[in-house]
C-alpha cells in the first residue's frame, strides 16, 4: 500500500494517466494523511474506503449508485483518507457512506 503524507494532489494530474479506450481510472490500495486534494474533479468511492477527520464542504458529497459507472469520475477503492482537505472536489458514494462521513464530521466539532 502506497502512503502519501502532507502532499497536494491535483486531480487533473491523476486524470492525465487515463488512456482512451481503457476502463475508468482507479486509485486503489493507497493511504492519504494530511493531504490536500485540489479539483475540479470527482472521486467516486466504490468500496473499502476509510474516511477519518477530513475537511470537506457538505455540498461536495453526492449520493450515487456505486454499482454503475460514471464518465469523468476517478474511481477509488480500498483507500484510507485521514485529516485530508478537499478543495473543489466532489465525493460521490452511496447514501450509507455519506451518513458515516457526516457522523465523523460531527464528532470532530
């Protein structure tokens, strides 16, 4: 598992890795701590994501059906985000995980 600490991660740089004709870009088995994610962009959590003490605006959370594909979103599987900040980034996931994110945010305050 790759670990990223204190980095600024620009989603447009990740998106450049995608090659036409291949499946969606997927970030998998990564750990992010104290990182800042900079959009514009959308991360779609498709399973196994852990989310602890992060800073995201409530309107950046989108409920979606994670069993279907979405054009332009970067898929995220089996990753951990701790104390990260999301700037101009939409996070798409199922309703249950969004409830868990809100519960974590409420505990911090």
